[in-house]
């Protein structure tokens, strides 16, 4: 998925993986600044962190992220 498309709305694939607007925002931050992943997810509850990491892995393996 082109980065611009990600910024428009939470896509269906992300919603299916449990992301809402807040957690999808975390995913966007990681995509835009991958070197800050640990810092971005620091302090986030474990359930949200797992959803974000699962969605990131899915999007990467499916070629949805560059």
C-alpha cells in the first residue's frame, strides 16, 4: 500500500487485525520511522502492542508496505 493511502483511513485488513484509529496511528508512526519502533510502542498496553506488531508483520509479508 502506498504510504499516502495508509494516511487516509484504517484499511479493512488492519481493522480485521484489531486495529482502531489510535492503534493504526501507532502503525503509521512505525512505518514512517521504523528506527523508532521500540520507542513508539513503549508504554503501550500489551494487547495494542501485539495487534500493531501483528498488523505490521501481515502488511509487510503481503507487500502492503514498502
